[in-house]
C-alpha cells in the first residue's frame, strides 16, 4: 500500500489544528472531525452571543445543515459523495436537547446512503460548536 494521501480543500473550513481535512488510505477515506464553521468567514451558523460576545444560545438545525455541507465539501474534494460513507460518529454537546433534530436532519441529508452511525454526547468541543462529525468512506479499489 502507498502512503496515505492527505486531502485538503478551501470549500470547507480550515482545520483548527495541524491535520488535513481527510486522508485516503487505500480504498478508505478518513475524514478528520468536521464541524459547522463557515468556510467563507469561519463563523458558526446559529450561534447567538450577548453584548459581551459570550455564547448564550445556538440553533442546532443551522449547525447540522452546515456540518453536513462541510462533510459534503470534503468528500467532493476527495472525489467522493455521501453514498460512499460507511461509518459516521456524531458528537453532540447536548444529546437531550439536540438528538431529535439532528436525527431528522441526518435522515434527510444522508437519505438512502444510510452509513453506520454512533452518536455520543460530549461535554465540549474545541470551538463553540454543538455538533461534530467523524466519517469514514469507502472509495473502492
């Protein structure tokens, strides 16, 4: 097997650390954690701030739609699509509040692809986001 190939794109937000958007290893594509930040201005859709700039609320629907679009952008940069996803891990910061909305929008977005999925609640993410996805796709031989 050749060395894994890094994949980066300007159509998804820049990673918040020293890692690529994805890495292809043989027939598999491993996406780094993808959040809902905007590729254009690094803003976080749906976040509501007070007068001091402190986060006071968020719109999980806006964040879900944005994170799904960012996953699509990274997949496209690798020449792939959601139909090739085999496994998705969804990280939510508030399962009780956000799971039903995320689950509905996930079903709408991923449709017939139906990759395997695990959803977990975590206490926080590296930036003030409420959702992050970790994906694996099969690209073929």
